[in-house]
C-alpha cells in the first residue's frame, strides 16, 4: 500500500462518520491530507518503539484539529467516536505501510 492510498482511505472513514453526524469537513480535508501523509510515514517507522501509541494519539489529535473537530479529553461522545475511528485507522495504516 502507498501512503496516499492509506491516508485517503483513513480520511474517507472520518469523512463518512462526520457526514453521518451531520458535519461537513470537506473544506479542511486538504490540510489534513498533507499532514497525515507526512505523519503516517513517521508512524510506520515508529512501530514497536516506546511511545508509539502516544505518537499515534498526538497525530490523531493534530489531524482532528485540522479538520475542526474537538480533540481534547473533554470531547463529547460524537467527537470521541471520530477520535477512535481515526486512531484505529492510523494504527492499521502505519502497519500496512510497514507490511506488518
């Protein structure tokens, strides 16, 4: 898998969930796409390293902020669902890039 395809799949999942919640994040997708592509490569190299999950959470929060979604610990249940979707996608995507 390539980084662009992994990022596109990940962002499509987030976009679909946001749409189901009645949100439109289309205007912010390009900034999130560029950032996610850079960070996804870094995450793939960090698999198995101490602090990997914390790095995933930091990237997740930064992407959510670029999309205009609450990424704090006080996020409501809807934002928490988006956090979970994105975090899972980051983990699966970085592993796919590594071939793990």
